[in-house]
């Protein structure tokens, strides 16, 4: 249950991050930051 919630939150973050960035480089940074946040939660 918690994993589904975390996955939903991560996906929401990616969607919002994608909507907020203006360049491909910015998109890459946004995706990287979401991945790092996910790693911190899993640890």
C-alpha cells in the first residue's frame, strides 16, 4: 500500500516537473531530482 502511494507521488512529481520545465535539459534535471527523492524515501 505504501509503495503504491510513493509511486503515485513520484509519478505526480514527474508530471508536475515536466509541466514546469522549459527545456530538455531542465526536464532531465527534474527527472533526476525525483529519482533522488525516491531513493531517499526507500532508504
